[in-house]
C-alpha cells in the first residue's frame, strides 16, 4: 500500500478510536451527548476532553496550534499553522440534529495550497463530519484500500468523511474528492470571492451535503460518528491563521 496514502488515512483522524458496534450508533442519546462540547473547559486553557487532538503519525510534523483567544470581545478557537498539521475530533453517537452551525474567519490564507493535487493538499480552515457508511455502499477498490489501512494501523478509520473548507484558490461551491483518498470529500464554503478578516456564519443541512458528495453510493445518510475541525500546511510549508466559534447542532 502506498505509504503516503496510508499516512493520510491514519493522520486525518488518528484520534478517532470508535468501535463500529450497534451500541455506538444506538438512537438512545445521553443528555450530555446531545450537544457538541465547547473547545475549551470553562475558566481553563486546556482543551475539553471530548475534543481529542491528533497530528501526523510520524510525529515529525509540528502540530497545528489550537488556542483560546479573544476576538471582537468573544472567546474563540484560534487555528494557527506553520508547516504543520492538526485535527480536533469530537466523537458522536445517536441521532444528530438536522443542521450544523458555526462561525469562522480567515485572517491569513495559504496561497500555494491546491486541494485538488497531492502536493498542495492543505487547508487553512476545515470542519469535517464523519459517517458510518455501510461497507456494501463503498466501491470495491476503495473498500479494499480501507480494509488494508485498518489492518496496518489497527484503527477504525471512517468509511466516509465530508469536509467543509475555507479555500483561497477555488470558488465557493467547488467540491470533489481528496487527492489521496476518495473516502474524504470536500465542499468549499468560502472561496476566492470571500474576504479575509471577516466573520462568516455557516448553517449546513448535513443530509443535503452528504447526498451531494456521497449520494451516488448511499441513498440515505448513515449515522454520524464524529465531528472534527482542523488546519494544515504541511504540504505547502506555509503559514495560516483562522478562527472558529459557536460550533453546534441545531434542529
């Protein structure tokens, strides 16, 4: 198996250790699981334990810096890259509400990034949703690659991942597959026409976006198993700065 592909599959979601069992995807939802946790614990600078930080498995690439900062009088999550990689992952179980909402802002972009090629596969801001897509829905070759990746890493890598991007090369609405793996697909929400340094509110109906990107494989949206946020510039060796806040489910 191609080493870069293997590393990509591992790295994107290294913190996701979810057993794909009936209990994980039970429709019975605990009260403390009906909302996404804040990124940081109240009155503390440390990450909330429900948000797990992961980087590249080689441990040589620096981690993206995730820090609480004050911007316009509000406590928000700062995502700063410098030839780095990092993802924060929040496990999820039970039925997810209809909409995922958040506010984000990009102050420093990655002009050399190109999400359609391997050498440029970096994102200054991304919000991702992971799904327990039925194995039978996945094309044979992709399913075989995923099985090999799981065997070599002993990790339950997601069957399908949808990533919303803030991108500086392509226009809003651009969508496609990650250049390393078709199991990760992207949708550009803020593109070349989007101004830097300004807050933008997002409200996404997850089922509609899943249908756009994975609808040819699965007619019904499968259970959601995690939500993640991240930023990376390890491929282009650049630097970026963005902010994210008010990430929440809405009915």
